[in-house]
C-alpha cells in the first residue's frame, strides 16, 4: 500500500494558489496558440508567463527535461519537447502541459488544443479525452477507491472505440512533482486503496485513437503511439473532499481553442 499524505488546510490553500497559476498560464496559452508558431514559441511564452506570476516552471531540468513545458502534437502521447523546428499547422491537435511551482507546491494541468479545423477523427479523440477526465473526476470522494477512477475512464473511452494508455499514470502531487499514489486511467471498480479527504493528486488520461501501446523516442522523453494514431490528453490537479473533490487547477475562463464542440454523448 502506498503511503499517501493528507494535506492540511494550510497546505491546500498554498496548493490552490499554485494550481491557479498553472491554470491561468494555460488560459494565456490558449490566447497565443495559432497556426504558424513553433512549439519553442509556446515554451518561451510559458516560461515568461510563469516567472511573471512569481512562480517557476517545474519541467525545466526535472530529471533532465530541457524545457519549461511539454508540447505533445498529433501522435505524441506526452512529454513532447518544444523546439524551433516544429511549426503548428492547421489541422494539428496539441497538448500543452503546464506545471508551476509556487509556495513550494506544484500545480499541474494540461489541455489539448485544436489548431484550425480538426478532422472528425481528431475531434473524436480530443472530446473522448476531455470527457474521460470529467468522468474520472466525478468518481472521486472521501471513501471512493483509486480503481473507480480508472474503471470510469476505461469503460467510456473503450466504448467510444478508443484506447487508454497504460505506460503513464496520474500521480500524487504536493511539494514533490510526482509522489504516491499512482493513478491509473484503467482498472476495476471497487479496487485499489481508499481515497481520503485531503489527498492531492492528478488525473490525466491519455487516450489513443488506435492501440494503447507507446514508444519512447531516442531523446528519452517523447512518447508516441506505436501505431502512429492520434492521441489526446487533459489533466487537472485536485484535492479529495468529504463529498467529492475540488479542482485546484480549475480554469478562470474556458479555452477558445479547445472547448469548441459540445458533444451529445
Ligand atoms: N506534467 C507532466 C505530468 O503531468 C510531467 C512532465 S515531466 C517533464 O506529470 F519533465 F517532462 F516535464
Ligand atoms: Co501530471
Ligand atoms: Co502535467
């Protein structure tokens, strides 16, 4: 059994501030992202916006990661490295994953953005990923179990003809970027350890249009779908409460380049 910290009210207040900074930066990314820019430009923007808010970008130098944000485009599942050769093209989908450190605590949140008009397939995988996160979040309360989250996500995503990545999971978060518990996005209802009010963790399902297998490129970071299919991801940091949970990275406003479509599931 993992040992999972229960944060105090004071610590949760500090984490809320960190989460709100990450969320605000993601909203600003939404306002600058467009066809023709490079992922390096997103990195520069996130780096500077984070510092302006008095925070630090957690990815930079984390286990050797060379940039301040992860930018994962089309078949890149996660941990894409921004660079000045990669230009956003109309029809792309791209996840931007922002993690800020403020008050010594981490706030971790991501969204997948549409660049121009998405293909029906791109729209499908992005909207399945968005809904998967919502359904996972909806299971969380004091006394629910870690397996309830993954079961809700897996059942929905597979029912929509998509697959759930196994190789990367959500994670406990606090003063440490990745701590216990591990939060799989697949699993069985009523299994795994019990959640308690005051636990803080992320849910961040990676949903593929094809198979769930991934490969990591020679840069030791970039994870891609093995079959080259499109993939999408959304992430929130949350705290478990008596009756549900609070999203610490709740956005101050909707994302115009992501929240464009209202699906009737
Ligand atoms: N933000 C990612 C997550 O959701 C982790 C990125 S680690 C990095 O857990 F080093 F690539 F930044
Ligand atoms: Co995370
Ligand atoms: Co993240």
